[in-house]
């Protein structure tokens, strides 16, 4: 006879407690999955918008250089 045959079957309270623990663990995994999916969505959005951020930053830098050049010419000019 094996050791499994001598074990007492779980009573109803133990079974209910085990089910409750399993359900709580499942809720935690689902919450973690939702959090990771939201983070993945944010990373996808950032990856999509990165080229536009580079373009806008370059345009702002160009405008600043143009403004500085115009101010310098105005300072030296008549």
C-alpha cells in the first residue's frame, strides 16, 4: 500500500479553503496580466510616436537656430 491510500480525504472546510486560495491566486495573476498588457500598450504607443517626437524636436531646434541667426544679423546690421 502506498502513502496516498492512508491519507484522510480532505473535509469540506479544507476543500473550500483550498478553492478560495486558488481563486485569490488566479485573481492576482489576472491583475498582473492586465498590468503587463497596459504597460505593453504604452510601450507600443511610445514606439509609434518616437519618429514624430524626433521631427518636432528637430523643427524646434531649427527654429531656435534661425531665431538666433536673425537676432545676430539684426545686432550686426544697420
